[in-house]
C-alpha cells in the first residue's frame, strides 16, 4: 500500500498533467482526451454508466408523470 508521500506525489503529478493538458488545448475546437490519473493501489477506477441509451419520448413521459 502507498503511504502519504506516494499519494501526495501522485496527486501532484495528476495536477501537473491536467494543467499541461489545459494549456495545450486552450482555444481548440476539439481538445485531446483528458489525461487519466495515476492508478492508486486499492482504488477501483470504473466509469459510472447510467442506463443503456436513449428511451422513446412516450416511455420518458410515462416515467416522468409516474415519478
């Protein structure tokens, strides 16, 4: 497992990567992908996904009205 020093170093590197990414993409219409953070031991990095896609408007209206 990582100690405090390793976590702080990884946070600093992540911050520098984001700052460089922001400067490199300033004013671009289609920026490059955001850099991924350094993986930390013991921390799962899964993207949260909600649903399977768009639903028909009639289904949405029924859901909205019935709460």
